[in-house]
């Protein structure tokens, strides 16, 4: 880890709809890695588990409540200015209709088209895990 940088713990979701498409969201321009696409989620607070953070973040960001989430992959990535630990879950069932509650663009995409979007470097192992799970 880069000296002096703490590890930011993030819970993220690969959310599937009934057609097998995956929900991605565009990061706000003013945030770290702004303008890139990501798998929805957010920071795990000190007093919560990754699964609790995932549920909270998906409800805040997308207005959905995950009903079934299972662990997909854990990724540690070091950017020059920040280090992240991503706890990534596959969400195959949820209640509600996903909308960008914070004004962020969202899009349902086929797994094969993930390569057509620009993601932060830390997301590449997630994309690889998604594609490998489909083989």
C-alpha cells in the first residue's frame, strides 16, 4: 500500500436483471475516478458489515433492496492517491426498480458489452470474474 494511504473498504454489486443484463452506473465527475462507469455500491462504515453496507448503499443510490446477494470476489487495488478493498457481491434478486437516485446515469448492459465501457482499474478483476462465471 502506498505510504500514508489508508485502505478504503467498499461494498459493490454486480446486479442482474431477469434478462441477465448487468446494472452499471457512471461516477460523478467530481469524485475519484469521475466519469468512469462502475458497479454500484459504496463505503463500508466502521460499524457495519459489507453485506449491510451493500444493502444500505443500493437503497440510497438506486432505490432497490437486494433480496439475494452472494460473494463474487474481493479485490484490493492501489491507485497513486488511494487504496481500495472491494467486497463484490452478485445480486440476482432485488425489490424495487433501479433508478439513479443521486442523479447518476445508470444503464443495463449485457455482460459481453462490459468491455465497451470505461471502468476504474480496480474494476477489471470484477469484469473478469463476471465473464468467467458465464463460461
